[in-house]
C-alpha cells in the first residue's frame, strides 16, 4: 500500500498504551503551523498507517536512542507508547 504522506492522519497519543511499529524513515508533513517531522507507523496491527509526530522532546530523545540501537534506522522499531497524563504538555512514556 503506497499512500502519500499528506493523505495519512496524524496519530493522537492518549494515556492508554498503544503498540506501534515504525514502517518508514523520517519524513516531513505540512501542518497549519508549518512542517513537522513524522514517522509512518502501524498502530495495534491495523492495516492503514498513521503518522507519528516527532516534535516533542520526550518522544524524540528516546526514539533517537532506539534508532542508534537499530543500525541508525527508524524502520522496524517496535514499542508501546502513551502520555503520562491527559494534559497537553504531558511527557511520553515508552515500554
């Protein structure tokens, strides 16, 4: 399935754990505020990919470490993620 990045929906992370599998390297996505870095991900083994925004520091640094352990590739990373609270500025948690 080859879908253009602009046609995919941004993933909203809540306080519930979600399983993600990264299926691309970093791309850029145009929003109302300009471009943001994103990864294409499969959420909970669903068929249609979503976009994970990489702009939050609490998301970018752990992903950077995982990428280093994966031969400098985002593609193939698998992890679970959630926000620590419902606040907009809440940090992301990984497992």
